[in-house]
C-alpha cells in the first residue's frame, strides 16, 4: 500500500463499504457470521458496522432474524440525481397514460452494472394487475427488458453490457443464442414473450431510444391475460412503440450514463 493510501485510510468506512458490496454481489441474505467470514474479519467488528447500517436504513433484516440484505436506500439515493429525475419526470406521465389506456401495469426500466432495474411503475388502473416494486433488479440477460436494453446499443456497448450481465448469473445462457435473441428484438423493435417466471403474464417491451441510437431505458408492460378480454399483443406493442418514441422526443438534452 502506498503512503498516500495509508494517509487517507478510513478503516470504518471501508468495512461498511465492504459489507454493502458483498451483499450486492451475493444477491441473497447473509448472517453476520457469514459476512465476517467472507470479509476475513471478526464477528464483533462486523456487528458494529451492521448495527450502524441497519439504523441508517442501508440494510434490512431477512426472513430469518440473523439474516441481512440490502434495502433500497442506495437505489433511492441514485434516483435523486438530476439525470434520473429528468428521465422519470419526462417518462412517467406518458407511461401512466399508456398504462391507463391498456389497463395493464407498466414499468420504466434502466440498465445499471449488468442489471435491469425498475425506476418507476404504474398500475394501469385495473382491478387486478401484476406489478413489480421499485428497485427490483435482475441480470440483463435474464430479463426481457434487459434483452431490449442490450439490443438497442452500439456493438461495443452491447458487448460490455452482455459481459457484465453474464458475470452475475450462476447459469449464464449460451452467448451465441443470446446474441440471436438480441438481434430478434432489434428487428422487431421490442419483445413480446411469456414471462420467464409468472404463468399467465406476458411481457411486452419497447426501448426508449435517443437520437444517437442508444436505448437509455425501456418500458415493460406485464400483461395479465383474461379469458373475458384476451389482449392483442401486436396492437399493444405498436401502441407502446409510439409512447416510447414520444418519451424519446422529449429527452432532447438528456445525457445518458456510460
């Protein structure tokens, strides 16, 4: 370690950040003992850090009392940036109007470090729908929204996003098959596909593409199929494309992140 690094060392801060970064990587609740073992520290010193992070709202308890996981506070802080506020403020009323028209829940999704993250959601006003909470995230390659976000990128950026996403997955898909899915989404202008998780829900996804051809976000509609009124997915996709074009047209000065 250099003299400069020693001079500016902040051990307590470093321990707190180590805990947050570990839980972010693991994507599952961990006990204080598991955290201490993973970081090579004593349980007592980790306990003090955990207590502070719980009090400040950065951690929360899991289903088992000794389990810990990240809260959405870091996500909330990120959403306070001007860039994030601008995107939500422009997109939200358009997404809400669309959701009310189709009476389905819709989500505004952005890419972040290999994941697709929900930053806004609207219910659509129906008596029953399927909606995910703010901050919900999953690897880009394991989400229809993620496929769309990667598909509408310059080649080099697409490759970086794919690589970041695959690193987060225990069982990553075949890269060749994934590339074919991205090309299909690009050619169609979005995705219409049964949910990967929920029976009876179909994902309809379109990108919000800036003038430089890069998707800064996408809108995902979680369509609940009803016997009394089966949805027309092709019509919904075309309506969603128009809504996303409208959002993009109002993001004239929006500067996407790297």
